[in-house]
């Protein structure tokens, strides 16, 4: 079992802790550090976590094997580099960085220090998305034609606009950094490198923030894609992959439903009704799974299931989408 420190103790950080503390044989949170310790003292006592004064105290603690960063996006790179220099493995919430040069610097710092760098793309760990990846890789989908990602929820209607999560410098391009980046990561994992993006952002809810994002993508493979995310509508999730041999999709905000439709192979088949194959995986704890995978990588040296190269390319795509949102023009990745 590895001992980790949670850095940042907001809503999502507590979800991370709650998923494993006292339940996992792979990882436990032994320490915590936050900018607002008074707000976290009771929680840390309940979870048997010692609350440290500052990030340097975390890095100086010899019993801490790894840090888990659930901090504002602009702080990630300096925290990653400092943790690597202290010999601490790093799990960091998405996005790892706000620009690709910084992402490369963070990854190189971890490589040189010989520590794990794991990005928190939790949806990669659900059985439904693993099934989708398996069918894309083993040829059951055929040649990929198009990838469609959709994710939404309502929190933008009441999110505190003074929060860093509402700061356009921390979360540019509307709903992209908050939720859309998950499907962007999955689409890169499935479709490969992205060549060009064209983004539109809009304000559709009551708050004075950009809350709705739509992106067209072209992949180097020749496939196309579309990405939609919104912070001001009903909670929903869909990731669909259209291939020459079939269509596969993951549905539901919990990702619990996998659905596959096999393409007809002949004129005779074309006249027959299509029966969908459906696999349900209710109640799966993706967060516990990703943290267990991180602990496994730390313990064994095995690669973390989200490849660093794909993470860096995701930041490049993120940076291009932000540029496109600002200009209103298509942007080609360099």
C-alpha cells in the first residue's frame, strides 16, 4: 500500500479521498494540504488524515510516497515539477497543464526523476469504455469513420463565479476544462492524434460565464469527430464511435451502458432488423479503480493506463481548441 497526500480539498478532492480511504488495500491518504485549512480540519480528523501547513511540508514528509493534486489548473506544472524533484510520484487532475510546452516540462521532470506521472482521466477506467477501446483495437468496429462525444450537467447555473472554476484563465473555452476534456481524452485514445479543431463557445445559462462548447475535430487518420459539452443543461453522457463494421456507444452519466450495433454485411442482411448488444455495468467505482491503478504503477513500475504521450497530445489539442474559441477560426495542431 502506498501513502499519498491530497493537495487541495475541494469537492472533487474529497470524492477522491472518499473512494479509497479505509476501503483500499492499494492506497491510503496519510496527509493533506489546502489553502483553507480551517475548512478542512473536521474532514481530515474524520478521515484520519494529518493536515499539513504548506506544500513544502508535504514534499518534506518521508512517509509520503505520492501526491494527488486537485488544485487549480494553473498550479499543476510547478507542483508536479517540485514533487518530482522531491522524489514523489504524482497523480494530477485534468488538465495536466494549460499549454503543451508546460505539459512537456512536467512530463520530462517526472521522467528524469523516475517517478510516475498519472493524469486523472477517470472515464478510461470504466468497464464500458474499456469494452469500447477493446472493440476499436481488435477490429470489431472496422475502420473508424467518426467519433462523437457529449457530456453535460447543470452546475454552471449556480457555480460561484468567484470560484477559480469560473475563472476563464483557469477554465478557458467554456465547459471544455471542466467536463469536455474527458471525452477529448477518450477520443484521442480511440482515434489517435488530432490534426485540426474548430470551436464555438456560448453563454446559454444565467451566469456571466461561457458555459457551452462545441468542437469539430479532424484526426490524422482521416476520421472526423464532434465534441459537445455544457454546464447548464441536464446531466448526460454519450461517447459514440462509428466504424465500417459497427457502431459502439457508452451511455448514461454513470457510463453504465455499453451498446453495440453490428453493420450489415450483405443486401440480404440489410433487410433484417438489427439487434443491439447491450452490456450493463452499474455501480462501478471509476475513481477507486484509477487510484488503484496509480498505486500499482508506483509499486511495480508498470505504465499507468493513460499514456503520457496521449496526455501531452491532449494538452496540445486543448490549447488549439482554446485558440479556436478565441479566434472563431479553425486551428491546425503544430
